[in-house]
């Protein structure tokens, strides 16, 4: 492979990665990736994940709370941002499955969002939409421009 003077080489490349992120001694999430290349420029430090990855989220009791997978991602250190791309799948603890081509995770705000087309598979059917905003474990979400069949449970009036 040839590099020109304009190409930025990674400061570090790692394969078969497993990172564990903790807060106050409790595991918050784990990242398992095929390859992570870390870059440093005058303006920023960032990482490129390639070859597929799995990001698991854990609740305060240490139980699996959600799992995000994709083929590629960019991690931006300055603003604690991850942009997951290519065959993005997010499974939550309720077995709902989000599928999209791009999903952005903002660690500091504990949210995920996208402006891309989304498909959410639920027990009650499939919902489609363009754009989504959710908490980081994908248990509470708003779909922009939703489409699909919606089934509402009948509420019993109490007297």
C-alpha cells in the first residue's frame, strides 16, 4: 500500500480488540472489534473501527441492557461521539431490533439518533421511519416520519 504526503497514518492499530468501559467500578459497556485504528491530528484524536464490532450496554446491576453491532464506526474523542455505519443493528432488552445504515451515539448525553431510514422489528409488528432518537439502550425512542401497521392495546375503563 502506498501513502502520499496527504495521507494520515494511524498512531496505533489494534486487531482483536476488547475494551471495557467502567464508571465507579461498574461495567457500563464493552466494545469487541475486529480492528481499531487510532489517529491523532493537530485538531483531534479519533479512532476508526473496521471489520465489524459489537458494543454491549449494561445496566447498573451489571445485566446486559442492549447490543449495537455494525461493520464500521468512527469514534471522536473530543465530543465522545460514535458514528456506526453499514449494517447497523441495535437489539434492546425487550427484543426489539432496530436496523439502519447509520446510527450516532452521544456518550455524554446517553442518546442515539439517526436521520437515515430505520426499521424496528417488535412483537406487535414492524415499524418503518426516517429518523430516530432514543436513549442509549434503545428502550425509549421516538421515530420521525413513522410508517407501518400500529396495534394499540384496548384500555379497560375502571369504575
